[in-house]
């Protein structure tokens, strides 16, 4: 793959949910989740002048918690806004595991968007809650700064990264997913595939491109 020159003014790195709650030892661990920290720090020390970060940030009793419904984790319910996968309690507001990973170098992180704060609506995407209409405000922030290309990394590839990438593409940004700085959950899908494969297919259709940390240069 040939190199991709990063423009410090119009390109931004987006850290999606780089929180210990999604890493081994956390409440909703993604396999290999902690291994995104090192490549992300390399990008934050290198080509990107600015980054934003999201934090999953749920109140107790959140609609996405299986425990709120007396159902097993990974079951699906029909929420008023559509199907909602249920998860183990995770990213509880104020808990140590809901903070940004302590090893992430935050100097270039200009804004942190917290999502999933409403008890009755989950929020995978950095841009919209899962009703797909309530905005987080991130789009306005990026537009005001003249950002045109987003490079997304973090957890999990097939949920919060994928939904963010999809919404960003719909909003008109050029979107790249930095593969080696992401890890996914890979839930089995009804058709015998898995959620990472399906997410990649969906993103490709939207024109989202996949890249690696090695390809990104100043
Ligand atoms: Zn969550």
C-alpha cells in the first residue's frame, strides 16, 4: 500500500471508545482490545495534529445492559428505535474502566464526546444516538474546524467504529478505518457470518476505505 499523506488541518484522528471496559479485564472485553493503545499513540505522536475521542458513558440501569431486562448478554430486544443488542453492564459513568485508557497520550485530543448517556437510548456512533436522529454535536464541531477526512480507530470495529464510520460517510466526510488500530467483537450473525465481516461489507458499500498505521505519513 502506498503512503497516505496526512494534512494537519483537514484530517483528524478519531479514537472510538478506547476504554478499559472494552479490554481484557474489563466488563465487555474485546479480544486483543488493549493492543490498539500502542498504534494509536504512534499516530498521536506522528502525523495527526488533532484528534477527537469518544467515551461510552452509561448511567446505571441503561437500556443496553442485559441486567436491566433480566435477559442474557448478547440477546436482542426490540427497542422503540429498533433492534438493540444487550451487553454486560459496561462503561458505567465515573467508573475507572470508563475513563480513556490511562496510557493514551491525550495532548492532541481536542474534544471528548460522551455517548449513551440517556438511560433509554443506546449510542454506538460518535455522531448519532441509536435512534439515528439525535445528534451528539460532533459533526458541527468538525465542520467548524474545516475537517474533511476522518481516520477512525479504537473499539469495536463491528459496532462503535463501524457505526461512526457509516454516519461520517453519510454526513459527507471521507472516512478511513485504521485496521491495525481497531479490534472487533465478531458476534455470529443469523446467516452464518459474523458481525466484523458484515460491517466491513457495509462500510465498503458506503465508500469507507481501510488503511494501516504504517501507510499514514506526515
Ligand atoms: Zn455501551
